[in-house]
């Protein structure tokens, strides 16, 4: 568990830093290229991510598992053959996908609301081949528990992406030129990150061997995982294709529709994933912890972990929701110079509550071997997103997307909780915590909004956000501690006990 804690801590630090840089990049892009160009890029990227899922999702996981098993037996020859065979397989699949896109370019162009998206997709295709290389060596280092190399590579990719975006983008570019330039930045960052991961693989003693028929094993084991993840990854590109078209039916122009999509996916929705940055490490740590408890048939331990995890997730989600509801409009203007982004953030912020619980319950289900059933819950919930976009956009406009996403994640959350109760035989009383957190968020929302509106007449926007947002967070935490909704004291005591034990061990040595 000590090793797991260190791994989670390492991943958390790099993850926060990488996400922060990615967030800063989005701010820069939104202010430099505008919502319409960002929308074009996001639509093309959503389709590209499906191709990337085909190439890398299941392959990376299976190679990591097989590498770990060979590491136990210290069979370095088999590991080398595994990596070479996996590399050839990944390259073959990526090249075939690129050829298909190029051969049927005109057919794919008709799928997009704006046919310029196909040109952006073609620019992204080289990164598919380099991502294939990256995924294989990433799986190898993952299987060897070399998390430091993985984290460094991801951070390096983000830094390169920012560097090329700043160097290549010019203020006088057209919408299409701006979108294609961002695509080139993405492709170049993938190329350099692939080069780095190869260098690191050999630096840490990795080798290539003679390819064998093990590629059949790799293919057979990775295909089911890839199939499930492809189905999940289709949601975003389908929305990217449907929403602009439905907005045009509702009376928006093609340019307006693409701009709205860019604002939603490129500016607003990334902010909704802020709580997952804090709860992501918890999800990672829960998988081995609950898996071990299941093997030991320790239902009491599972009950405590599940209850505490959901409680902590609700605490973090409600920490952000009232702040976004109160000053989301000002946040959108400050970050992106876009009022619509702020309005959408205010309307969509409630989604973070079911989204957070869904993420943590999905991690628990995955840890006990219910990956497929968890995915089925996701699909059932996701159906409502399509229903909302297809039939409610005409009446709700662009708000149909966040509304559909919110209801979708709520349905998935409920299904996950029901499944956990049935499969694990534990009690989950989320309704009480949900009600109490909701009640405590009301004074937080009211005070934050009042202070922000009062200060808007006297001080600059940045200081307004810092003071009102900071006051809101302070009030919320104070209320939670007063009513004992989150037991932070127990975490502090446990931390002090660990430090004390560690000090005694060092003294003995």
C-alpha cells in the first residue's frame, strides 16, 4: 500500500500540473483563434479520438498486463518479443485507418456540418501513427511500474503543444487557418512525445526482440476492451456531428452553430472536470484497495471505503458548484473574454455533482470486475443526451446539450449505486448527504453572489473573483465542519499517526 500511495501521489502531482497547462492552453486558444475556429478543431478532434481509441485503448492495457506478468517470471526475451509484436500490430492498424480516411475523404467530408473539418482531420492523421508507437511503449513502462517516465512524457507533450501553438499562431489568421494551425501543433506534439517515450524505454533498459505469433494473443485480448471503449468514445463525435446541425435547424447560422460548439466543448466543459482532478487520485487508489478487500471478503472495509469515497466526492463537487453558479458569468469573461461561456457555466455547473459520483462509483465497479456492467449503465444514461440534442435543441437551443448531459450522468449515477448495493451487499445512503450538502451550498451561493455584485463596482474583475470565490469556499468548508458533514479531522489524525510511525522506524534504524 505504501508503494501504491507513492504512485498515486506522483501521478496526482503530474496530473494537476499537466491539466493546469492544458487549461492555460485552452484560455490562450480561445482568446487567440476564437470560438468558431476552436469549434472546427474540436469537431475534427472528436472524430480523431475515435480512431485513436481503435489504435491504443485496449492495446496499451493488455501490453501493460502482459509486461507485468513477464516481469514476475523475469522473462526478458518474451517481453522484448511482446513489445515488437505489439508495435507492428499498432502500426499496421494505424496505417490502415489513415489509408481508409484518405481513400474515402469525400465520404467523410459529408458527415461534417462544415466540410473544412475533413482537412483538419487529415492534418491530425500522422499523429495517429506516432500515437500507436507511443501507446505500445507506454504500456511497456506502465507494466514495469515506471510511472515517472509516463508522467514526464505526458507533461512534455503538453509543453510542446503549448510551444508550437504560441509559435505558429498569428493574430491575422482566418478561421480555417487558425484551426489547421492548432491541428499541426497537436500532431507535432504527438511526434515529439512518441520520440521521447521511445528514448526513455531504451534508457530504462527496454529492448526489442524478434516478433512472434504472440500478436494473436495481444489482438484477441485487447479486442473486447477496445470494442467497449470505442462504443463509449463514439458519444462525443456523434454529438459533434448532430448538435451543429440541430442548431442550424433551430435557426442558427453555420458559423454561429460552430462557435457555440467551440464555446461549449473548448471553453466551458473543461471547467466542469475540475473536481475530477482532486478525486481522480482517490479513484486510482480505490481500485487495488477494494479489490484486496473483495479477495479477503471484508464487507465492513468495503462499506467504509465506498461510503467515505462518495461523501468526499460530494464534498469536493459542492465546493465548486455554488461558486460557479454565483460568479460563473464573470469567470467566463475573465478567462475567455466570452460572456456565453460564463452563462453556460452557470447553467451547467450542477452536472459536476452526478458526474463526480458517477466517476467514483464506476471506479469501484471496475475494481470488483464489473467493467462491462458499468459501461452498460453509461450507455443507458448516455441515450438521454442524444434524445435531448435531437429533440430539445429546437426548444432549448444550445442548452439542450448540458441539460442532456446532466440527466444522462444522473441516470448513470443512480444505476451505479443500485448495482453497488446489489452486487456488494452494502448500504449506500447518499440521499441524506446529498440533501445536506445542497442546503449548505445555498448560503454559499447567496453570499458569493452578493459580495461579487457589490465588489464589481469598486475593484478589478480578477480581485473580485479572488475575494468572492475565496469567501465562498471558506464559508462552505466552515459550514461542512460545523455540521460534521466531512470528517477532515480523522484524515489529519491518520496522517499524524503515519508520520509518527515513520519517525519511530527511522529512530530504530
